[in-house]
C-alpha cells in the first residue's frame, strides 16, 4: 500500500522530532520505520464509511490522509435531473441526522427566487423543527462522545434521549429521519393536536439529559484527561479551512449564522446566546455543543410561546417553475454552515446547485489536525469534530 | 440591479451554436420593481464592495447583486490576488466553498425527438449566463466570508476552455485544497499552484468530468426513468397538469 501524501500547510512541530523518544526505548538498531494504518472504511468512530490512512511512527501520527468518496452519491448531478419538489427528498440524505435542517436552505433559495414568502406560522414550525433536529443531533453526540473515550453508558443514554425528539419530528412530519416536510411556500401539514404540550414535556427531559451528560461525561476526570488540550484548532486556520458551526465556536470565533448571517426563519425574533469557548480542543467542542443543546431547548420553548396561528402555505403555482436567477442561502446547521448556490434558468428544475455541506470542510482540516497526535487521540478528535459521512460525500 | 455596467453582450462559447443576443445577466431581476428591491445591498456589503474596488477595482469585469449578496466577476489573472485582498484587506477569513459551473445547456440525447431521459426538467436550449455574466462555457466561483465583520461575497472568474487553467487558492486559504480537488475531477479545471490534484470522490481510474453538462447521467441512459409510464390523473383531479411533485412536462406525452 503506497500512498503519496500531498504537502501540507506548515506545521510548527515536526513529528519526526519525537523519533528519539521511540529510539530511547527500543534501541537505535531496531527498525522503527513508519507503519501505515488504515482506519476504516468501517470504524465506529466515523459515522459512515470514512477511510483514514494514517502513517505512524510508534504511537504518533506522522501524517493522516482521509480518503473519502465511499458514499459519494453525486447529488449535485442528480438534482439537475429533478424538479424542485423532488429535490428535498434527496437533500434529506445529505446530513441524515438533521435532515430537516438540510431542507430549509434549499427551500429558502427556491422561495427567494420565486418571490414567495412562507406564512409566519410555517416559518415558526420550520424553525422549531430545525432546532429539534439540532437537539436530536447533539444529544446523540453528547452520548456517543463518551463511547469514543471508552464509556459505554452515555451512548445508550444518547440514543434513548434522542428518541424522544425523533418521536416529535415523526409526529409532526411522519418521518423519523427523513421528514421531507418542507414545501416551497410553507410546510406540508400543521402540527398535530397535543404536539405543543408534548414538546414542552420533552424539552424538560432534554434539559435533564444535558445535566446528566454534564455530570457523567463532561465532568468526568478521565474524559477531561482524554479531551483537554487534544486536537486544538486555531481560530484563523479553522476559518481558512472553512471549519464552521460549533467546531469553530469552540475555537473562540463568535460567529453564528442564526444571529450574524442574513436573517432567515424566525431567528431575528428570538432571544438566544451564542456560546463560544476559548480552548479550541476536543473538550471545548463537547462543551459548546452541550451548551448549544440547552440553548436550542430554550429557543424551542420560546417559539412555542410565540407561535402565531394562521395558514401554513403561501399561494404557490401548481407547477413550480423558478424564475431565472441565482440565489445563495446559508444556514447554521447542527454540523456547521450549510449552503446552496442555486442557479435557475426558469425551468421546473435547477440548472446547477452547488451544495456547500458543513462536514466536508470540517473534515478537510484533519490532515493538519492529526499530525503529531497519538493514535488513541485520533479517535477522540474524529468524534469531537462530529461529522456525518453523508454530509462529506454528498 | 441597475448597477450592472457590463451589459455588452458577452461572446457565446465557441462551440455553442448560438448567435443571437444573449440577454443581460440580470434582466429577469429588473422586471419586478414592486416592493423594495430584494437584491439591494445593505450598508455593510456596500462597504465591502467599495473597499474591494479600492483595492482591486480594475480586476472587476462585471458585477451583480443577488438577494443582498454581491457577486463580482473578475479577470482570471486576478483570481488569486482577489483571494489575497479578500483575506488580507477585507477580513474575509472564512472560505465557504470553491466550485465550478458549466453554462452550456445539456445536449439532448439523440436530438429533440428521441426518447432519452424525458423525466428530467427541460432546461432552455439557448445559452444564458447568470449573475455578472460570463465569457465562455466554464466559470469558477467561490464564496468567502468574514467571521468578524459578518460580510461575504461571491467571486467568479471565467475559465479558458482550452487550457482550463485557474489559479489555485490553496496558498491563501488552506481549505481550498479539497474544494479544488473536487472541482478538478468534476469539471476538469486545472488549479495552478495546487499541491496535489488527486481524485477526491471518484475512483482513481475514473474518466470524464461528471458535472459537465455534456456528461450524461448514466443511470438514466441505461434505464429510463419509469416515472413517466405510470402517470395517470390523480383521483378527483380533472385538469391535465396533474403533476403533483412528479416530473411531467407539458408535451412529454405528445
């Protein structure tokens, strides 16, 4: 197996400087040549099929080369062969843990081009479901991150607590993972009877779950030892790599598209805090997501109180033809910045859609980030970056 | 928007058999002047464009505003310089994406009367270029943003069809690495200065550039989309246009 690694941006510590450590223990005459280790394509830490070719010197990573594309489905090509209403079905599968949040920016782009605005109630329901997807995604992360450092219990808690949120999404939309609930001009259905009260109850459970994870995982000494000052992403480099979302906020960048981007959905009406952490390490990423889960629960409760009555669909032509033009929409998805650059030529389907998915850029920093770390830390770094392979491979 | 200066008709692509006037890029946007212009820039983005013009104004060939977002088309020799200006002088520290676009209309399989893939939405067969125009078939476009000033813009540059050369952004934005690899395999653009243009998604031995418009969607060629054959009116739905989300075009059955 020979892999050629591309020259990477400069790294201030030459991993080869640590060679003498290995030499001191095993003697210089033994061969301490590099070893190539394949992580994946199937590995529990990789949420899909990511292959990571790691070149090791002892326990230390010299270079890491993520080989992606095992799940590449070519969505940017496929959407050129489909109509706008059909496309939401596809883009549900990009980041399959927060499918609803994927639909929103694309529908938003189409609505902008058509000059349609969804009614306020539809906007509220969209925002609530987006935040519920965020909670579902993060709750799973909060548990699963424990699994990656060797604690099995939190993972089960994560799956158990996420189920409550998925039940809500299913009750509203009919689909646990792939709601396909957005329509151009609004949403498919109104919320079912009793949904609002049930959501209030579940949000209480989620606050409790966050407390549990804070005690069980974030407050755990072993967890801190495994994650503190591991995998530090400097803010400027992270931004240059396009790392976004919680990963960038954990590096101290106070930037959240819900607050700082072009206003979308009902976020301008909401009162929420953007959490950041100075450290930029694996622990910071965990901590920021923990706080953001709580913040999302607060936002959902706020929206349930403020939600207006009214129609859920705007007037939309029967056959949807989107006028000629271009639109770029970006949203703060659970995994980071999700954007669609939609080019329309006045047909029933788009001419070209550039899908900007968060995990793709988040993971592109891995070759830099994994240099010089120990093998067990590779797993915690991968877990703390929290990517979905569907979001990388599109 | 009225600030589009370059309304001179761009030359169509050499291989595209189109000789009529290509309509100005933003003609569709000017028609609806009912409410406040949806494309108008806010003060923040106007400052961004003004500062870019002060730094590298001579590189801008054409410009447009798309829903409050500036789109600048640059000379291709200034592609990297623009990135340097954006990152250095305009605080656009965040690279959103680099990608490409092929403006050529997709050729119809075997002419208009052939069966082919009739389920796909019918795109206009004449060439037209989007916001800020284009000179040829290929364009590279990228978006950079600022995490501190909360502004951002889209940059475009035409790509020469012969050489397909584009200046790489990797020396400026480290994250351009993967985006340019993807763009290289999907469109065939050669990024000058990129450390290693290897396949990213596709297998190493893959031939062709799938996102080009003349590259067919092979699965539809092998087996036509079955959606058309079983289309019948929805119950209680009298009109002909019974397309409820499914892809049926007018005249497809004629």
